[in-house]
């Protein structure tokens, strides 16, 4: 590990919570599908430095039982990452995406677009695999966080454009510019707002966004669409029907339930992912 930076580990889950070792700090956060009993003893959970509890508004509150720095570094999935507890209970990355990151790095992609790019780990994986990357997120702060992450990883080529914009506005401009990509990844939220307050609702906006993505495919190369999601009501079968309706019945779709491995030897389910290949 670089400079003795400690790794991220999911230690345990249960009772709608997860116990994480985030570098030197132990945290408890919600895991709303962990309906089982924890495997580890209560004493291990009680060692947590901080606990996040969600409220009815979609936000929540941190209970810092021991003093934590504003931010710190961890190692995960071959990257050095900046961690920072946010008001929404996030830390700055989604651990369940590690398989997609590995495929981004090992793929032979020329030009990649990462929509809803968050703090840039997927974009760094695409660049590490040799692609020229356009990273898009509606929050300027997340793009700045991503640029900090890139500086922490000198092995990642400087091949990322960091764009702050509303996804619907940006994608329409890319179509007018006749931009082309052989890899587009998107991990859309259930609900969100763009840089100027534009509303995103996955149930109405995702089909339109996928149709726009179809217009951006590079006709000279195999096109790859990577679609992941944590929204209720969206399953692999839903994804498959939506994608094949838009990209054609011959689209090859490899779907999986995203999981995070625990130190207990078990796995915490955390959303779904579909890798779609269009020839």
C-alpha cells in the first residue's frame, strides 16, 4: 500500500446497517436491504468512530463518537481515494462498482463518456485503460473531488475532461457536435437536480437519455453501454427490455447484482449492473 495508506473493507452487515473499516476509522452506515442479523459480535460494532442515521427527508445525521478528520485517504480497487463523510451519509465512492472499474481498465476503449460520474473513480479506470474520457456530473464539488482523486493516482493518464452540467442539456449538445463514443457508462440516481435546478426523474428521463446515448455511438467500433442502478422497481429484466427496445434485439446484455464482499465471507447486495454490447 502507498505510504502506509490503509484500505477500505466492509466488515459486516445486518439489521439494516453495514460496518465498514474505512482506512483507520470504523463507520456504521445504513444498508436498507440487510434484513439479516449481523455476523460479528456487538462489541465490534460498538468500536465505530461514527454512525450515520438516515431521516425521512432523505438526508440524515452523523454521530461522531470519536474525533475524525475532515477527510483522509484510503486504498481501494487499486486506487488511492479521498474519503469525506457527507451530509447524505456518503464517503465519496460506491464500493460495489469495483467490477465495472476493473472492466474499464482492461477494456480496449477509444473514447468514453461517464455520465453521473460522481467523484471520478470510474473515469480514472477508463483513462487507465487507455480511453479518452469525458466525465460529467451536475455538481461542481464532485468534479473538484474527482480531480483531487486523479492527482492522488499518478498512474492514471491525464486523459479526463471534467464537465459540470445537466446531463440532459449536455448530451443534446454532444449530439449536435456529432461526438462519438465506444463506451458510455451511467449510474443514474432516482431523483436529482442539474446545475441550474433542472429536475431528473429516472422513470421518465432514463428512456430518453438512452435514446440520446444511441445517437452518440461510434459506428466504427463495438459500442458498450454500462448501466447501473440502485432505484426500486428497476431490475435486470427492466434494463434488458429498455436497452433492447432502443438499441436492438440483438444487443448482448451481461447483467449482475452488484455486491460488496464482507470480511465475514458473505456479500452485501448493492444494486444491479448491465453491460450491454452493440455491434
